[in-house]
C-alpha cells in the first residue's frame, strides 16, 4: 500500500514538474518553430492556441507573423547625371516561410541587417541608372499651373515649363521593389512595399546647388525687371508724346481762336470808324497817338523827316498854342510830345 502511494506521489510530482515544459501557447500574431537540440522538428506551428511539446528537450522559437517595418538609414549615392543625393528609404515586409526564415536568419535582427544590404544595394543601382528628375518627379505629362496674367509672348518662352520625364519616381520604386523582392524570397520573407521617404542633395554639394538655384532665379528676376523697365520707358515716352501732341493742338486751336478774334475785332473797328469821314480821321488820330505812346518814352529822341507821315500831326501843331478853345486832339498830341 505504501509502495502504491509512493508511486502515485512520484507520478504526481513528475506531472507537476514537467507540465509547464510540455505545454505552450501560440498567439494570434505569432507562429512557432519547435527545435530539438537546436534543430527544427516537425512543421511550423501557424495556428493559435494551446500546444504540446516534449519537455526539456524541445524548445519553442516564436516568429512574428505581422507586417514588419524596415526603415533604412539615409545613404549618399550618385545619380546618372552625376549628382550626389541622400536617399532615405522605408519598406514593409512579413515572414511567409517561417522554417526558411529560421534556418537562414534565426531572428529579426539578422533579417533587418540582410534587408539593409539588399535594399541598399538595389536602391543604389536604381538611382545610378536614372537622372535626378526621374527620381524626384512622380507622374509623366503633368502640366504645371500658369499665371493667367502671362502674355502670349511670355507663354511662348516656356516660362515655368516642366522637363519631360520617361518613368518617374513610382516606376523607379517598382524597379527597386521587383529586384529586391526576388532576393529576399529565399529567406522566407515577402517584401510588401517600398517607398522613398526623403530625397535630398548631399550635404557637401547642397550649398552649391542652392547658390545655382538662387542665381537662376535672380537671372529670371533681372530679365523681368529689365522688361518692366523697358515697358515703363515706352509708356513714359508715349505719355510725353501724347502730352506734346495735346499741347501743340491746344496751342494751334488757341492761336486760331485768337486770330479769328483779332480779325473780328479789326472788322468791327473798321466798320465802326468808316461810318463817317470824321470817325475815320479820329480813328487814324487815335492809332497814331497810340503809336506815339508805344514808340516814345522818357528821354527818347526821334529823328524824322519833315514829310514823314508819322510827323504829320506834330508838324500840324507848329505855331499853335494850347488854350481853352484848342482842339482836344492837338492838345493831346502836344502833351505826348512834351513827354
């Protein structure tokens, strides 16, 4: 009786000791490889739940079955047009053959290292076969937006036109993906997608590139400024020409109006002073007196012949003196002579 009890007790102790090592669980996001003395045995465990294994001699190696991330470090590489750029790439991958993955790589750290080598190499090859514009641009035949204020002449100069491309960044990414996916498949890995995260000029050439871009934009700005200055000069010239034209036409019109006015006044004078012989004589006298006033000023000396028409009224006053009954016209002439 005591012997049976001891055997049962020993069996119970053995079950208690070995049970934790005989049972294991596999999660929904895991798959497992069972190894015995370091070598895989059986098929990979890909279903979730409670599983059984030999205790102590078998070990569970868990492998992630989710979509994993690879994020490479930025790397400097030359393009086909000899421009050094810094390329930052990322990818998504998952383990589709856990046994091959375990035999060749063992863990995720080794897988990340191998992806660094393969994706970095394929990226370098693809970048070296394409010009920078092919890696930067995304779509072919894209038409840029243009300012509606541009003239037909400015549009004809292809200002803001885009350089045509043959493939574009998406096609370059597909080339890298196709080449790398074939190489990582032997490790039990399926490459799901890759994308360029960042493309930038190399740090050493970046200042030179920026200086060249600034210089090009400055040339364009100077061209626009010169065209603007030329247009401003043309507008100012047209303004001066139009102003001179307006002034000359106005002056001509003023002179025409003034001439017509003078002619009308002369006609009025002529008709007014030709009514009677006395009016005509008075008109001749007043015009002569006005001529005296315009010709003679203080200290003026006149040298006239005795038969001069201008001397006629002065000669007529010789021997006469001014008085109360004197002719007013003669009195005015004498006053003008004295002046």
